[in-house]
C-alpha cells in the first residue's frame, strides 16, 4: 500500500520543536505522500514554521491547557479523523506524551499501535522494523486492515 497521507505527532518545549518530531517528519517525507503534523501544545504558531520547514504541509493543533496532553489531544485527533481528515499513517515519538496520546488514540479508533520501532517502510504493506532479544534479532511487523496505522519510534 502506498502511503498518501502521514501525520506526525509534534512535540515541543519552550517554543522549540523536539528533535524526535523533526526525525519523524524527515522519515514521513521519505515514505512519500502528503506529510502533516498534529501539534499537542500551546503556541502552535511558534512551532508551525519549523514543522513546515521539515515537510509538514498542514499543522493541526490541540492545546490541552493545563492538562496532560494524552486525553485532549487524542480526542482532537480522533475528531479530525472521524470528520474526514483520515491519514494512512500516524507516527509518534516514543516519549511519555507520544505513548500516552498513541495509546488513547488506538483505543478510540480501535486500531493497533506498533511500538519501539527502529524503521518503517511502505513497500506493498506498511511495515515496522523492531529489534528484539536485546537487539540481536530484527523483525518486520506488517499492519493489516484499514488505516490509519499508528507507529511509535
């Protein structure tokens, strides 16, 4: 399956985009198709320019206020998807907030999330590569079913 649209969950601190977000945007561009970011935090305008420089053609934003981002950001992402803005793939950083949002979104959408990935490809099927057994073995896990697919790196 070709990936037509990829969302990247964008994180930032003090107005500076997290390096994991920039890495995921770069990987999303390599996969092809449209790259969009979903920012969960305050001051979206401050990070939108950087996200655009790294390939995001659109930036969705959800400000959780004083709450932890997990529930409100996952709800905002689910609302966008249910409203018709349906990506094929959503990439998350393997961070506290990334895991929290991805886990909640996985439940809301009834979709699996593949965690601890080290690479991803979309050659026929979307596959995530993982290191297991202390890094001694690499495995490829393919998504099955309907998108969106959720992957954490």
